[in-house]
């Protein structure tokens, strides 16, 4: 449907019969919010070219979108950031105030402070994002179209964002201290060198904020994270996670020596591996293999790189995300190492894809809610 046709139907078409795809599933209704008429048209053409989706409304700024969202429901809102009257972040604030829960995918050409703005949007309830090219012609390229539709599909299948209250730092510190005391008192089952390796995707940046700040600085293991994000965004995510708790977080650099009580977030656009650094040390090494599972970085490479490492036990944690990244890598890792797998449960996953794949393969030793992931890491790893 073109914009001027949205909401208007010929007499032969009934409102009770929404469009269906060839699989018989109902088409997802999309609201596109962008102040550029040309960009709106390009994005709508991309969306309407896929039988899974249909643009049911368009808005030229956040104010117009807010009025539509107060009256109508949509499966996904595709939201620009920089707009007059009310920008994308302001709309997210207003939706929280009005207690309107809606799946939102950010699409912005904001490059100057793009990473910070994007993380702000994810904290405010957006579920994922695509980085739009600076011009409409580039948006018509097949690689952008594929990325856009894949992200839209992930968001459309996501759990709507919860309208939860923010957990304060003091509450996190108090809970962590209690778990640390339990870990000190009872110890862990396996002695030796341990490492924690986390995989996450759609919904991951916000979910990591429920896990990483709850880990203590005295954790007896290094922590690796592969979060599916493009280059340029992971450094900002690492900085943000570092500010939230007592454990140190950094974007992993080539050659970084892994140390206990440190969190290493994989750089976007490269595959993070662990190699021997000599004298019993382990270091970060980046490789440039093609995308795997459609993503780069890919957690499977991280897990498989630990097969020849000097660690006695690997605690693998699989958080929310679409697809199956992590499953094959953990399966291969289990053939060589003692592995303990913690998977996020369906109820708290934004997208129950990656953790479901691990559970379905019979690899999960524990399936727990997001809020309990950190305590299970602490109890399995131990503290000094």
C-alpha cells in the first residue's frame, strides 16, 4: 500500500480479512516514522516487498507517531532518530510515560554520536537497530535490504518490551554482596582455571545490563562477550557497561591478556578468539573469516577457540537472540573441555532463539531467568 492508500480499501476487500503470506501467517503491521518523505517511501517499499510485512501507517515525526500509537496497535515501529518537533528518543520517553509497550526498531543515519544515541534508544525500550545509509539510493542496495528485513523479522518475533522500573546501583551491589558471601562460604565444584563466555544478540545490550553490573571485581575468571553488533558500537557498549558496576569492562583489543575479574567485549565486525600467550597466559586474537550464522562477530568461533585453551572449565552463557549462534560452538567445545552451560529462559528472553537452540540440543545444564544469570555465574566460578 502506498501512503495515500493506507486505511482505504475498495468495497470488495473486507477489513476482517488481513493480508496473509503464502504460509498462512498473518502479515505484521508496521508503522514507519521518518521525517524524510523519500526515505519513508524507500523503507516502505522494502517492507512491502516482503509478504511477511505490511506498512499500515506512516508518520513524519515523533509527535505524529505518538498520536497514532495512542489509538492503534502495530507489530513493529520503524523509528528514525533525528526529526523535528519530537525526535526518536523523545518519543521513546513519551511511550514509557504513557505506559505504551511496542516493539521498536531504530533506523537512523545519525553517525556523529550514533553509537551513544543508539544505546540510549535500546535502554529506553528499542529492541534492535539498523544503521541507514546516508542516502536513499544506497538504501535500495540488496545488502541493506537483507539486513533491514532480517532485523525487522527479529524484532517482530520479539517479546514486547516490559515497562519495568529501573534497578538502582545500590540494590545491585547489595544483592551481589550476598551472592559473593555464599560463594565464599560454599566454594565451587571444580578447581582450576575457569573462564566465562557469553553469547547474546537481539535484546542483548539491555540484557547484559542485568548481568555484567552484578558480577564482582573479585570474580575468579575472565569474562568474554560476543554481542552481535556492527563495528563502531561495541566500544560505546563496553564503556556503558563499565560505568554500571564494579567489574571492569573493555572492548577487547588484539593481544589483550585475559585476567580474572575483567570483562572483554568482542569488537564488532571481527571474530574474537582466544589463543595461548605463552607462560600459561591466554590472549585475545581477532580473525577475519566470513560471517557465520549470518553474524560477525560469531560466538561459535569464540567457543571453538577455547577448545585448545589452558582453561579447566568454561562456563558458557547463552542470552537472548535470534537464530542458533553458540549451539555448534558449545557442542564442539564439550568434546574437548569441561563445560557448564547456562541458558536464559523463554520468559525473560526478548527473542528465544539462541537459548532455545542450546536447550533443544540438550546442551544446557541450567535454564534460568535473566535476573539469576549473574548469581549462577558467581556460584559456578567462585570469588577470591
